[in-house]
């Protein structure tokens, strides 16, 4: 059961990575990065379920904070430059 | 309980797959933003609900994580939309109404 879930997750991450590499403008790449960071949070939750350790949930929380900050800073970079 | 949990996790993963296909197929930045911000939020919420069904002892941390995702993800997509509209990116069709652009022109 875990194998099928992880296979579908990796396939969708691969498709989003194609958009990340191909995207014509900077905004497309930032949108793809945002989607990748949200999907990584749920990958960490499934990893915690697989190894049965609740310490990975803390990693997922910190990763969510860092992804949100990164996306916001990229938005500021699109708007005003450095 | 485990079967219900894996049902919810599978629904979340299907939402991720729909999001990935939509990110490849959509023509415009704003439509890509529509599909790239909403459905990963729904997918993460379904995965977290399924994990609560499988391991009820982790419920507090998981509800905290779900609240955080639900608060911050629309905010970040709104920031990207505002920034890309301000940096001069226009909508795909010429027929559709750009209300933000029109209100800027009226205020001048």
C-alpha cells in the first residue's frame, strides 16, 4: 500500500519538476516551487507513518515554515528586485 | 481504522496527481496558480486526516500542521499573484476582464 502511494507521489513530483525546469517565466517556476514544497510536507508525514516515528512531524512543520518564507521572499523578488 | 486512513491518503495523493497534470496543461500563470495552490492544500489536508485515522496519538501535532498549511498556503499564492500582476504579466485572453487593472486606471 505504501509503495503505490509513494509511486504516485514521486510521479506527480516529477511532473511538477518538469514545469519547474521548463516554465517560461519566473512566476511559473515560483508556483511550481510552492507546489513542490507543499507536497514535500506530506511526503514527510507519510515518511513518519512508514518509520513510525513522530519526530518527522516536527521536521514537516519546520519545512512548512521555511517553504512559506521562501515563497514570500520570491514574491517580493518578483515585485521589486533585490 | 487503517483502511479508512489509507482511503483518505489515497484521495490526497490523487489530488496531488491532478495538481501536477494541471500544472503541465494550463496555459497561463494565473490558471497555473489556481491549480498549483489549491489542490496541494486539499491533498495535504487529506493526507493529514488519514494519518490521524491511522495513528490517533499524533493528533495534536498533525492538527497544528494542518492549521499552519491552511493559513499560510493561500497567503503565499496571493503574494505570488500580486507580485506577478505588478511586474506586468497580463492575462492570456484579450476578451476577459482584468478588474485589478481597470480599478488602477480608474483611480488615476
